[in-house]
């Protein structure tokens, strides 16, 4: 099996050609935002796998292997529940301005799949939610710089298991030379914490030395973490969570291959958050393949799938470690430090 190491920045943009940008909703009562990932010029092959019971998505049907369009030009993750899907309109307008899209007579139609999470009212104002302006702002902020983690972009209002959730990212480079990276927005009814010892469930999938500096949770912290998870689950109703995932690679894959990569992303989520895919969650996974490297053989495909699941689990851990307390929600680190509750 391939030996894996982290990419140079341990980040989504270790897959060359991808750019990411984020925008936060400003104003009183606001706790939400948008994250945009831009494909290389001309687009990337895409796939999707939606497993949650309460998803909010756009253009996922176009990612089916049975449909005509085979290139994705941007991907949008946003807060605001179904209202937040409007953020994709702002990204679509920017892509059109820049000439990126599916060519049709008279112009282009940008292909911009999107998925949203529930964070309505978490800042105090139910009507404070992202729209086209936040999508455009995130597009304008997109760059090849490392993605900000934690309370940023679509993860601004995210909560997981009673703790502050947020944006996480990670990458691996396989011995065969392929890069696989992930960006996640952790916003789940389930918890990323092992209730028996207070450790993060996904940390066991870390690369050598990646999570070695984590302190062992005290008995008081374990109790506080368990209490947070229990109170969070009891306070939610159907459709009020959702984690979002993107896995990307520089390999050449068709839409079916991308769809299988997205399926493997859900395995990574299930390793690092429990439970997932519930009636309260709309968990959705996407995959992008830039095609900068040749198509893998069977063994290479197996290695890509293994890496996709592991890199998502690591990205979830990075999201929870980077999150800071916000509103009434403590972070994992603040609980371990004995503050925030």
C-alpha cells in the first residue's frame, strides 16, 4: 500500500490549481458565512454523494455520470440553510464575468454546485444569513493561500456535538505521486469526541506526529464534553445540523470516479463524528479531480479511496482543534483548558 505524507501546506490547495476563499456575514446577530472553492481554468471533473436526511443542495443532479455536463467551475458551501443557496448566484455571476462556464450559444453557463448547513439564528438574528453578496465576496477572496480553519466562512456558525465546529482541511501525497486533499465544514448533531475518554475520534487517523501534542483530557473535561454532546442532541430538531465535505485530487477521474471518491469521504466523516447521516443532518460530500496527473490503475484507485476517507477524518479533527468559542458554544480546546463552560 502507498506510503502517505502530508502535502506542503496540509491543506485543500495542495491539489495544484484549486483556490479557496471565504466570507463572513457582518452585522448584529450574524453568525454565518460562505466558503467557495474555484476549479482551475476550464473546470474540473466533479461528483457528489448526499447521505444526510435533510440536505440543502444545488446542481448535484448535474454531477451524475448519466448527465451531459462534465466540468465544475466552482463549489459553494454556505450557512443559512436553504436561504444560503443564494450564495451560489453571486459565484455564478463572477464566473460568467470571467468567462468560466459551460459554453452555449451566446455565452457560458457556469456550473456551480452548492450545499448548505443549518446555522439560522445562532448569532441571535434568524434573518441574518448569507446571500449572493457573500458568495461574490468569497469568490473575490479566493487564492492559492492556505484556507483559514475553524470559525471562518461556512463554518462561522457551525456547531458539532455541543462544541464549536467550523472549517477544517488536510492533505496527503501518496507514494505514487498523487495528492488528495479535503475541506470540511463540521456542523453535526453528532459529536467528534469519544465519550469514554474525551479524545477526538478522528485523531487516530492522523499522520505520524500530526496530533501528538494533544493533552489527555481530565476527568472533569470528559464529563463536560459528554454533557455538551447530550445537551446539543436534545436541543435540535429535524434538519438543523449538516456537515459538508469536499475531497479533491490531481488524478484524472471521470464523473463516476469522482462520485466514488465522494462516497469515501462519508467513510471519513463516520470515523470522526458519531452519529452521522441522521434525520437531523443533511450531510453531503463532493469530489473534484483536476486531471493534472494520469488516471490511476486499480491499485492506485484503491489508494486514492483509502486516502480520501483518512484525509476527511483528519480535516474534521483540524476543524475542531482550530475552532474557538463563539456565542454560547465552547470549543474543544477551551473545555480541555477548563474555560468556556
